């Protein structure tokens, strides 16, 4: 018991983070079943097809969470280069024809038996740890200058460009924004971010113009009714799901939009099904749970005396928060469709496992750090 943090500090941030995580993944299991059973029965003749796979990945992820929560966080710092290089190599391998699997127009997965993994999920965590290690060392050695902004940024943009070759703009965007959040709390001058924002906007416009399908997504986002059966279809059907939910929803398992109206509602648009079945109250509860999780993580980050630990916790919580905000904004029509899933809730093995493992690192830091 003495070395197993699960049974100690019952009222600490450790337990708060763990309980909130368990609550979110439990909601996720129920909602994956509700959102997917119609499609699963039609495609595979088994209404439990997706939820059984999600439970399997949840078990693996939770085992990973418990295992990682017992490993001192400094272990990851000692092996940061190995973690990053392995993740980086996997990111390259996925581009090899015959190895990388194409889904939804993106070559983002590697087949492993009957399952598949998404290397981009691994690089998210590896990059956070690498940046935390880099800035923890530099901050002790000298004053941070523009060089210390530019050097890590080159690595971040290199990863972004590799992911864009898949192409997976949504994941690339999450990685860039998460990295900038980690870099921001290190104390780098605000001027650097202004300069990057100017060049970043120019580059973003270039990416949109260079790919007709991205430009079409933007135009369909601004006016989805311009192409209601094409690029505007998902946004329109998502809003059709949210509308009938009203205050308390139509009831669990009673969603209409999952009956082949909203494409694959168990993934990117699961929040629309939550809003349809549980209404404004249910959707608000989910948002509040994410906010409480982020708040607990921020408290841990602010109280830590170790710069490396602070940057890691902040990076992980920022990564989760960014994905939540992007996903929900897409679902309610405030952003173009990006393919970003809702952490803990959406169907997806690699995303669920790596998010849980990331939370395991946060748990270990919350338990071991000196306040």
C-alpha cells in the first residue's frame, strides 16, 4: 500500500484527477455504445462491436495509467530522447505504403493484428516531455532568448509538416498549439509569439489555398447550406442533433441522428449525440467535468517547485483542453471540421490509451512533487 498512490492521500489532487478521469471514461463507454450500436449492427452484425473494442482499449489504457502513476516522473526525463526518437520513427513509418493504413483520406495508422495504432498520438506526449526537459535545463542555465524559442519551434514545425503529409491538419494543429502553450509558460517574451503568429497566419492561409478540399471545408463552414450533401453535411446534421436535445434531451439511446444521418457519430461528433440525448444539461455537465479536470491539473502545475514537472503537467492538460475546445467548437459549428476527437469520450483506441497514460504521468507528479 505504501508504494501504491491509489490508496493514499484520499482527498488530494491525485484522487480528484483520478475520479474525474474515471467519470469521463465511464460516460464515454455509455455514449460510444449509444452513438455506435446502429452503425455497428448494420456494418458488423454486432451492436456491441465498437463498445467492446473501446472497453478493451480502456482496460489497456487504465492499466497503463496505473503503471505509469507508479513510475517516478523523472524516469521519462531520463529517457526522453529514446521516447522522442521512437515516436518520430513511427511517424515516418506510417507514410510507407503497405505499412500505413488510410482512413478518411489520411494515412495515419499502422496495423497491428486486428487493431491499429496512430503514431501521432505518441508524438504528442513525447514532444511535451522533450520541450519540458529542454526548457527546464535552459531556464536554469541562462536567460531565455529568441534562440530558445526558435530551436524547439523548428522541431515542432518539422513534426507538423510530417503529419501534414498524411495529411492530418487537426492533429498537427493540436501539436503546434500544445507546444506553444508549453513554451509560453517558460517565460519567453510575448514578442516572439506575435512574430510567429504573423508568419503562422500566412502559412495557414497558404496551406488552405494549396489544398482545394481545405478551402472547400472553410467555405462550407461559413455557409454549410451551400453544399448540404457534401462538405456541409456533417455540420448540418450535427446541429440537427443538438437542436432537439433542448434542455434535458430526448433520452439515452433515443438519438435520431445516429440512424445514418450523422456519419460515424461515435468519433468526432459524439458530443452532438450527448447534446441530443441529454440536452443542454448533459452537455454542460460534460464541459464542467473537463473544466474541473483542467483546474485540478493547473493547481498541481502551479504548486510544483520542479520546472520540468510543471511544464509536463501544463502541457498535458493544455493538450486535453485544446482538443476539447476544438472538438466542441466543430460540433456546434464554430470551427471547420478538423477530425479531432473528444478526449476520454470519443471512440478511438490510440487516443484513449495515450490520454490515460498522460494522465498517469500527471498523477505521479501530483503524488511525488514537493509543494
